[in-house]
């Protein structure tokens, strides 16, 4: 009988999975087992610590709901989401706008809206209204007509619609289409920075690590079009105190924007502006793994990709 100990268990596990039909799944799982076992050996993991880890991951799953994705929040705060985005950016054949973390508050089916409309469903007396505008262009600077510009953001208190009492009501999100010159423009409010949800296991982890838990003020985007690689990214508001210490590591200098109080080029007169041009690299249209906020949907889609 084969001897199974701390030195042989890794090879035995990988060998038992060697009949996996999907080559990519086989590659990923073999590397996962190798690195996971190496980690346990490196830190000399105890049974008590292993059980604590299992309990933590169980609590993360139990915190997930139709409107909350605690596992994505965990991935974000461990830097994994940013790492995966950086690897995806590197695969592009052309230079494009840098990606940023999708975050746990993305939801599908945001309402289609006409250019110039406001994504705010109500007045925000403490929020500064702005015109957000720019162009979607390709790597050569050519405008991309009819590109999809999906946007979602927190309000002037740092809350998303998914965090409100009635999470089914969409607010501060919408999907626009660029005009014939690749231009987009809309009304919104300047968002406020916020602390990530701290009432779950990820929040407990953040406190234990003595981290502040804050994200700088930002607006999320997903930009795409036929024949182009979609980019999921965010614009970060200049002057926020946490630009240099974002809890989820999403800030890149090229994504920091300023609010312009007087902009003669604004397509909506008499409003402060935020202007940004998005550049898409050519290639197969990719949804970048976006599957909405439903945890069951996340699992189902992952299984479909692995099959």
C-alpha cells in the first residue's frame, strides 16, 4: 500500500485528478493543490488553524445573498481581483484603458438610458451634480460608435442601491450607447468614498489586520463593443484621502480624474464635469467573468465554463 504522509500527499492527490477531461480545469486544479499543500507545509498549519479557516470560508458563503457577494469582497481585499485584472490586461494585443476591480455591487440588467439623462432616480441634496462625458475610442484613436457604456456608483453617503432597504430598486446605474462619434454623456452626482461592508467575516478579517477598510470615491464602468475586448474599470476622484491606500487595491494613476467646475466643452452647460476617454483594445468581446450578484449564478457559470 502506498504510504501517504506530508511529503507524498500532494503527488497522490494530483495523480488521482489526472483523468480530468477538461485540460484547463486539470491544469488549474493541479496547480491549486500544489500551492495549497506548499502553503500548509510552509506555515506548518495546525488542525485548529485549518478548522478556523474552514469556519471562516463557511461564514463567507453564508453571508452571500441575492444582493451581496461576500466572496468577491474577500477576493478584492486579498488583492486577487486586481491581480486577475492585471493578468487579463497583459493578454491584450493593444493598449487600452486599465481595468479595475468589478466590486461586489455589480448587478445585471441595468436600465438602458438615452445620452444626457441622469442615472439618479431622486434628488441628492448633499451630492454635487456633474456631467460625466467623453469618448470611446480604439487603439488608433478612432471613435467607436454604438459602444456600450455601463455605469454604477455609490451615492453621496457612500451607499449602493443594493445596500438600501429595498435592494430591488435600481439607482445610480444605467447603460448608455455612444453616438456616431463614439461620444457618451450623462448626468450623475459626485460619489463619496466609503468603508466596505464590515458586518461580515471579511470585515472581521480587515479589523484583525488593523486595516482601515475604506475605498476612495469612484464610479464603476463596463465598456464594450463588437470586435473589442470589454474593460471593467472605475474612475477615482482626485483628492480623496484613500487614493493611496484603497482597501481593495483598485486605484491606478491613469484612472484618477478631477471635477472641473467650469468646462466650456461640456455637452451639458452649467454643470461641473468629469471627462474621460475610454480606449478599447481589439479582440474577442469578453464579459470578464461578470455574472451578476447572485451567488448561485456565480457557481453555475463557473461550472459551465469548466465543463
